[in-house]
C-alpha cells in the first residue's frame, strides 16, 4: 500500500480534487465548467484502472502474457474524450466570434490527426504520440486565446482562469516529454523523464485545487 501511494501520489491528488470540486460545485454548477467534477472523476478512474492493469494480470485486456501489462488503450481513449470536452468548454467560454471559429475549425482538424495517427500506430499497443503532440499545441492555443481576451487581468477568482493556467503550463512542456519517450526511450529512462512528468502533473493539477478553493460564484457572471 505504501509503495502504491509513493509511486502514484497524483492519483490521491485527483481524489482530493474531486472531493473539493463536489463541495464547491454550487459556485460553478451553471457555468461552462459544470461537467468539471465528471472530468476529474474520469481522470481518477482512468489512472486507477491503468495502475491495476499494469500491476495485476487479472485486469489485463490481453491473454498473451507478453502484453498483460499494456494499458495504453485506456489512456488513448482518455486523451480523445478529454480533448473533445475542453474544446467544448473553450468554445463556450471564449467571447470573440473569431476565437470561437478557431475552435470550430481546429478541433475537427486535431481529430483528423488522431484518425491519421491510427494508420501508423495501433492504439492497443502504442500511444498516439504525433496526434497527442498536435492536441497539446492546440490546448496551448485555446488557453492563450482565453487569456488574450483579458481574463488574466480580471478573473483571478474564476475557476476557468486556473484551469486555463494549468492546461497552458502542462501542455507547453508535455509534448516534448512525450516525443522524447517515443523517439528516444533511453533518454526517457536515463534522465528520469517519468518523474519529471509526475511532477508536472502534480503542479498543474494543484492549480485546479487552488482554483476550486479560491473561486467565487460572482466571478463567473
């Protein structure tokens, strides 16, 4: 149990964020982030299932012993669903029509990238690294569009501000870690990039927690 907690402390963070998100739900239940607790719960259960598949053969999707620990498919599905969710969030949150149009055009383009990536990678056995990289860049773009509308000046008590800050921080760094893991796995191992990724997750998701604790209902009006 202690080993699990030490290696997967961020799963506990997801659980904490979900609990806080439910206690503070009255502050944002009728905003563009009304599905935020469901997103956090989905993140928690995806990571937990990923751990169980990786650790215990009974949870494996494959009969072949060589692949019993493969859990990448659930993370590929997760990446796709969460991307669609945040595109919907930003399409609703952005005020300028030209910014909304970017989401309308860009989101389907990224989904096409995922479809094309399936030609080169089997999602059962491999991450969709190129499509994930493109999606990360689009996350950065959406967050920058949000801040470009002036929200960073006036909405520090708005949960959307902290969500955008978290996504911006994470996706500015994540694609490069992801590509190194795919193209240069030995560098990933030698330089402990997995640990770097966990720290990045910890920092970025902590911003969700700060946003939930600091947000005010009046900030969404």
